[in-house]
C-alpha cells in the first residue's frame, strides 16, 4: 500500500569498487560455514550503500542508519539513532499512511510506499519516496528506504503546468478550471466555512472571428493574451477586499471564465461583470493595430449545495447566449423562469416531428365576413398542437421551431390537405349554400424546400376542391422580395386558379411596384391599421391620418383589381368605418373567434350574417358578437400574442399555455392570433 502512488525509483549510479579475494578473506566472519555472507558483510554493505536506509524496531524507534539516510535528512547519521522514524519522515500526518505503517511494523502488511515532502534544517525541502518493508526471517523490525525524487516531482509539476494552462494566455485551461470548480463544489470544501455559494462569469468576445479572419491568427492570439491580462487585473482588484481572487481561465477560443468561490451574492458577480466590461472598453494597441473589443457575459450565482460543475457551466453558457441575443456588449443574469421556457421550447422542438406523425395537430377556423352584407364568405385555417403534456398550444408556440428544423414542410402539407378536405366536406354537406373558400398560411421555407405547386395540385385533385376555393397567404416581407423559384411557384399557383393573398400588408417592405407584377389577388391589412380606428367615445379620438392611409391602400388595391381584407376587427365602429371606405371583407373578434369545423358549418347553414348591429349587418344570423366571441375564447385579446385558454375578451392577458415556452420569432395577428404557418 502507498500513500502516494509513485513509480519505481531509477537505478542509482553506484560506485562499484573492485573487491579482491584477499580483501574477502581478510574480513573477519565474512562467510559462514556454508559459504553464506556473514553479518559483518551485510553491515558493511548497509553502511556503504548510496541508498538512504534505516533499520527500525517494532516500537518505531530507529536502531541504525547509514550515512546516506543522514544526508537526505540533512543531519548526522549517529544523531538519528533512537529517534522515532514516523516523526522524521512525517508518516503520521495522514491517517491512511499512519495505519499502513503500523500494520507493516506489526508484520500484518508486506510493504508500504508513499511520497513525503521532507524539510531539512536549512529550510530546503526534499521530495522523497519512502518504502517500508519487513527485515525478513526471524529478525524483528523493518527496513526504511528513502529515495530523493525531487527532480522527478519538479518535472511532473512542469508537465502538469503545461498540461493545465493555455499556451497563448498562460491562464488555467478548461481542464484545470473544471478541476478547481469540482473541488469548490465538494461538500467538504464549502461546509468547512465561508458562504456556501459559488458564482461564475462566462465571457465571450464579440466579433472575435472577424479579427482572426482579417488580421490573422497572430494578431488574434496577441489580442487574447491582452484580454487575459486585463481579466487578471480585474480579478486581482476584486480579490483585494476578499479572502481570494476569482480564478480566471480560458475555456477555449475566445471564451473565458471567472470563477468566484464563496461568493456573497449576485451583487458581487454583477460588480465583477461590470468591471470586466469597463476594462475592455479601452482600445488595444497590437502591432500598430488599434482594436476595440466588447464582450458578452453570462452571470450565474447560486448555492454550492446541489450544484454540479456541468450544470453551473451550462447555465452560464445559456445566459451568455441571452446576452448575445439581447444586443451584446453586456452582462445578463441567469433567470430560472427564462431558462424553464427555453427548456420547454427545446422539449417541444424535440417532439415536433413525431407529433406530426402521431396526428397531434388539429385545425380551427376563423370566419372571413363580407363587410357589405355581413355574410360568411370564407375561413382561415389555424393550426393547434394538442400536446399530451402542455395541452392545446397556439401556433406561436411551435411554428418558429418548425421553420428552424424544417418540419414546417410536412406540417404545412398536413394543414393544407386537412383544410382543403374540410372545405370540400362543407361543400358536399351543404350543396345549396354558396361554397366557402379556405385560406391557408404558407411559410417561405415550404416554397424553397418542397414542390409547393405539385403538393397543391395533388391535394386539390385528391379532395376534388375547386382551385378558386383555396387561398394561400404569405407575409408581405416574403412576397415582396420574391424572385426566381418563389415567384415562379406563385405564378404557377395563380395560373392554376388558386388565390394568393399578401398577409400583414403595410408592415413590411410595402414596395408598391411589386403589386403590379406579382400574381396577387388579395391584400390583408395588418391589424395595427384597424386598431387605429377604435374609438369608444372616451379618451383621445383616433388619428384621422390612419383612416386616410387605409383608404388610400384600399383604393390602390381596388384599382389594381385586388380585394382587401381587414384583420383585427374588434368593434362595430371599426367595421362601419372600414365598410364606408370600401373594405371588402373583415376578420376579427367582432365576428368570431377561431372555432371548430362543426361550428363553421352551423354558421354557414344559418345564413352567415353578423350578430352585431350596424348597416348591412343584422342580428339573428348565428355569428357571435363581441360578448359571445370572448366568452370561452381559446385566443387572447388583440396584440397580446399569447396562448390559449384565456377567459378574457379582446385585450386579455396571456393564456394558460404560456408554460409551453415563448414563441420567439412569431408575430401576433388577428386578435393576438398567430396564423397557422408562415410566420417569419
């Protein structure tokens, strides 16, 4: 057993003097009667050996030593006899080694090997490998062998330093950082005293790749070294008022970390992060190049108990990403709630494709109503995810994810097929009624990543739905910049008889020159214009400019042969003003929230006229008014863009589905609704 594992001691260079026969014979008792070496010979070898050795009795007291043993301890050999060996060699400093040593003394263990740092009288320290073994036979006691391994230990230390430090910045590298972090998270460490907390600033330089690409890796390396110097200065300054300075490490590339053991709270970490950002504001002068560098920092501070090294770094890395997203050149504190949303978003992303295969998606339909007569003209298909864990999720919870991983293509194909199939079923079930057209949102990626024209043609043929009863909606920003394949696809669909609508018109490029060249049939005015019409008699009156702008857009569209649909129609006064300036159709909570296919059939058979008062809109038709539409709405109020299950009317707060994570990248549409597909 050994207290510290060491390899075998290299063979020493021995001074092998010639031994003659006369010398041997002259030795008194050199050989016994059987030719064996005598005791005096062994004593002579023991005394002359260059290896440091000592004989210790079973009581632990030194019986005899050779000169080499005295040299390694820096003392005269004769003065060591009668001393306690364990005291001289520091064998009692740890319980494990002390126990093993006593076992060898008592003959219950064969050998002990350990490494010990021995201090000589002149103050010089020597690393020694100590070997304790029984003398053998009936001779009591043990033999101590001590070898100087200082040179080997020094070499090992140099190699470890090279292994654990970054050659560019000379900072601790990732391996040493995790070693120190794991040690700080050991219960024995934080339970001995201190705050029992730990903090981490995870730093990444903004735009460092551009430095390497334009000025070369040599300048990039010098910049990293200069940044490391400033980080060390910040750490030293922060450590002056505390027991220890933060550990600064380079984790790889342009990523650095400042580890604060026994942190006192988020304020301490915030001050450190602020100091780091401030220190990097001054330009760097490198080889005649004057460089300005900023950094983004993720800050995490928490109790050490229950924290793992991997978990802490992962949280800091996530927070660093938030700092980048929030605008760079800043520090951001870890937010458990935001992280929960992120984790939920990841959970949704990982199960999105299987959910399509399992048929977990359903469609609801929101009526599109004629402004002149209040009759139901068509519907817009809106997809929901009936998630087994999170319940019914609106599209702003998952459409952005679907566009990121490409699952928008199979999902969009399913929505298109389901909507066309339902429109055809309404037509067959109610042949005496005017057929309803169905409007389906299309993502730009569907145009690029799939043969949209072939998909539409196949679905129309399969469902036997007339092309004129299908309307495809694309956002303004997608349509206005269309060229090449997307433009060809839109033209082919229009030639087929499918109507093309520009969604959210007026909020994107608004390049009017495109309107005369694109195969567009419908403009859908963004709800922000319609909300400017809202006036309930209290507060500031609406801006007359809003109506002028909307009237001009409607007039332009009509002159180009396009029809206009207004989104987010909330009140009868809005509807009246839109009707007065010539808007063709409306959509919003005034008429209905998104409802099931069965409810649409009831409204269609009931005549499809509005339930609110006003010119051209009569009661008793079955279309719910503002009160009915808000009664048990699965949507939220205008502009909130939040999820399902809100019990409020227009303008209600976020829904119960908010636990499913934020719909980053999605934009609110009709009454806060994000349409089925195609949100950028």
